[in-house]
C-alpha cells in the first residue's frame, strides 16, 4: 500500500498530526508491518489535503510553531475503503540483518555472533511487547495482526536459536560464491 493510503488508514483511527502518524509507524500499531518517514508522510498529507481527502486545522502552541492536525473526510474514508478492496501484493521481508548474513563469509565470526545474538534478544523483546498489548480491545483485525506478528517473530526467533551455532561456525570448506556473470 502506498503512503497516502496508509495515512488515510491511520486517520480512520482519529485525528492526528504528521508527527503522531509517524509515531504510529515507529512505536504504534503499524510498526511491525509498514514503514513511512517524515519525507514521505508530509508530501502524502499535502496531496491528500489538496485532493480533499483530509482536512487540516492549524492549532496554536505556546512558544512553538502551530501544529497541523489532520482529519479524514467522508470522501477520504470512501477512497480508503475502496483501496482496501484491492488484493494486496506479495509480502517482502526487508532485513538489513539478512543482507549482512547473506555475506557472512566476509565477516569476522565475532561480528556474525554479535549480530545474531542481538537479533535474538530483539525478537524476544518484541514478542514480549506484542504479548503485553491488549490488541483484542481494538477488535478482531488488530488482534489477528498481533497474533500473526507474534507467530512470524516467534518462527524467526526459533530459527535463529536453532541455527545460530552452524552459522557462526561457517563453512571453511565452502568457497565464497561468485557473482552471477
């Protein structure tokens, strides 16, 4: 889904500033399965405002610039509902860790072990966080997404724990792969 559509989705949950929308991607309910930065959120909100899909209200703040609070319009709700009718494309796993581990043969064993151990700890922490969320109070969809996320992170954690030592040991007998010609 593009950033404009996801911003509309966030706004169906309530009025928000661009900063609050960004926080929904960083620390909120969308942090595990989508990403958007200020560099894409604000242009998306400006376009949505220009197209009449959101309204924008300036609110004064003491000693700081006015903040802009966005609200979804009825037309914006209709556009979002319409976008949800399209079947989503395939999932992609984007992981800096997997890129680094693909080239583990070029890394010192200590760094491979450190990266895997850090990720194991990170998965444990994230799973505990998801388990502590009361996703069911938000409805069936959020509870389903929370459970799906726990299942994926649990499987990744189990895989890393099960295969950690063989990855760290590497395979000295295996020559480094050559780039495709």
